[in-house]
C-alpha cells in the first residue's frame, strides 16, 4: 500500500472508532483506551480519575491497534510517537474541548478540563508513517495474550443446600 493510502486508512479508522489498544515500547500487553482524532493525531487522557494507561514518555514509539467500528475486529495497526500536551498551550486549548465533548459520564461535568490540567495527562500520538497491519496484510497469528497471573482458583462443587432442586437425570 502507498504511504498516502496508509495515512488515509489510519485517519479514517481513528476518526470512526473511539476505542483503540495502545502498547508503548517495553510493554508486553496492549491496553484499551478511548481517544479522539484531532488535526492529524490521536489524543488520549490518562491518570487521576481517567483511564489508567502505561507511561508514554515523549518521543517514544507506541503501537496503536484500531478496531473496526462495525465489526469490532482489528482493522489497522500503526506506530505512533507519543508527546505530552502541556496545560495552557494553544494545542491544549484546541484539543481539550474535543476530548471533553467525547468523554462519557464525567464525574465533575464542566470542571473536567480543570481537573485534567491538575491531575491527568493528555498525550498526543502522532503517526510515524509505519503501518504494520492493514486490510490485505494482516498477520496470521491470533494475537491472543496469555491470561495474566492471578490468585483466583476454579470453583469446586457447590455445597449442599436445603430446598435446592435436584438435577434431572437423563
């Protein structure tokens, strides 16, 4: 695919789907994140009361997996460069109203942008031009991750209870 088509695919996929998976360099698992696409870049809010995302240091690569809006399946995988957006900058003033409008169920309503400035991080994910997967060139592997370690155990047989119906035997 040409670079122009790749760029158009990334932009269109990110505009239509508000959900993506982010995997910063050095992380073993991608994490789900809601985002908005503004002026040729993806923006995410993390920290404080917002979504918990791994650290994305300035200038570091982040693999972005975008799903199809209608099917929910992986549509395109691309590499972004992360940069923090500082409060009070012209970029902050342009992007935060877009993020604020798309944020569902805000706990503090119109005070949300001020809370973000104090407690959260807004990160710009700019396309680097590298598209590793897209229509017609998806990898054959499943991308399924092993379950994370847990102390959970499998439940055993249910205890006897008076009044519970017996199972029908066939």
